[in-house]
């Protein structure tokens, strides 16, 4: 235990006939709960809490950060337009408020979305829109990858759409290419750059001179595109970034 004064937090105790040992739990809205076996001496609980004060502090901070993130998302306006630059699409979004309703998204017309939702539950609404964007990515990115693969005469084993936090794409040994669905928010030239980049990794898994020579043979301005891609996360809508 360090030298800092540890203030015993408020806690609740729950006896369990199934418990074999003491368990500490912290959950949103319930705080610290101490689960003890039936015959456990409750006078020992304060010492046990003190022994685990580092874990309690760390877990409490994690829950606070998560709650702060949810509050930040609730302050982010929901989009009235979703611009999918990577597939050259712009969709309008019409929200229909229904108190207590789970989000339900319907496509109406060629480029219109209607969302029936409780507008006070912005995080759930944003998550609904995000799922729709993933589906659009799954419909548009793999065909473009196949087209570029044929043009560049580079073969790959399979592709899949993922939601990586800090990778636009990756290529595994054996030629399995993973593409970040958020690519559909980037300009088409950056999307094509990522796709050709990963296709070239089917020949060279590293970033050796041979890899860059191959990449530049297909995209002469690859170095400029690579620099532009490093700053491309700022192009993502705020409601997507906070999910």
C-alpha cells in the first residue's frame, strides 16, 4: 500500500451461499459491492477493501471515463446528412421521434433514410446509424477491391470489413485483407490508395523497398497519398469517432 491516505469508499455487502471467496465488484449505478461467503466475518471487509484500493481506484476511473464519453456523445448532434465520400454517396436522414422506442432505420427513396427512434437516446441512435454505415461499406468496398485487384493483377485470398480503431486496412499472411468500414468517409483517391496498398502486401508483407516500388508502379503518387492518409482520421464525423 502506498503512502497516500486511502479513504474507505461506501460499499454494500451481499452474502452468497455459492461464493467460495470474497469478490469486489464495481458497476455503474451500484458502486462498490462486496460479495462474501455465508460464514464470512464482515469485520474483515474494510481491511480487504484497503488492500485492493489500487484496483478500486483504477476501476472507478475507467467507469468515469466511459460515462464521460457517453455524455460527450449525447452532446454531439445527430447527422442530418451522411456523406459517404468514398463511395460517392450523400444520404439525408429524417428522424421520427417515438418515446421509448428502439432505433429502427428504413431506406426510403434512393438516398433517404428514416430513423424511428427516441431522440433522447442519442448514443443508441448513433450506434444504429453506425451499423448501417458498416453495411454500406460491406456492399461497396469489396467490389472495388476486386476491381483494383484485377487491374493491378494482384490476387488475394479473401476480404472482410472490420472496425479497427487506428488501422485503415491490413493484410494477413495468406492474402486475407481486412478493411476498415470507416474508409467510406474518406475521399475516393484515399480509399483506392488503401486498397492498392493492401493488395501490394499480398506480394510483400513488409514495407521494404520492393513493396514501395510495387506500390508506386500502380500509384505513382503513393508517397503523397500516404502522407494525406496519416491525417485522414480528422475527416471522420464526430458522431462516428465517439462510438
